[in-house]
């Protein structure tokens, strides 16, 4: 046989061994990334749902203001009933801290889902 054909045979065998080790190692790494990003996404989503109430006004505040206005109207004090805003939701705004924390939580969830998407693409490739 020719020296070149022997070289390519050895090269092929060594390359196949290296490629199989490489694929096995990175397939297991992608499995770990998928599990971690799935768990992180679940935990992050539960925190986002729990923090969602900080971004909306309390409905009982609206009920209390409306009941107070009805009491004033019932007592004949129309001036006091008209001085308060009809709904406190019109004057309510979320705190800057709550908005920042919510934005960071959504960003971390997005990055986790992007990592899972990349791992799935890597496994399918």
C-alpha cells in the first residue's frame, strides 16, 4: 500500500474516535443545560407570577373609595363625595423598584428560554 492511503486510514480512525468522544461529551452537556434551564424557567416564572400583583392597583382600594363616596352621598355631603377621585387606579402607578425587578425577572426568563432553545438546536444538529 501507499504511504498516503495508510496515513488517511489512521487519520480517519483517530478522527472518528475524537468526534465520537466530542459528541458524547457535548450531548451530555446539552442535556444538563436543558434540565437546568427548564428548572430555572419554572422557578423564574413562579416569581414573575408572584410579583405580578405589584404591577396592578389593589381592587379593594377602589371598592373602599366607591363605598366612601356612596356614604357621603347618602349623608347628603355631595361636596366631599366629589372631591376624591372616583377610582384610585387613576392616580396609582407602580413603583420604579417593582418595575426594575420585574424587567430583570423577564430578562432572566428570556435568557433561560434562549439557552434551552440553543441546546435543543445543538442536540438536533
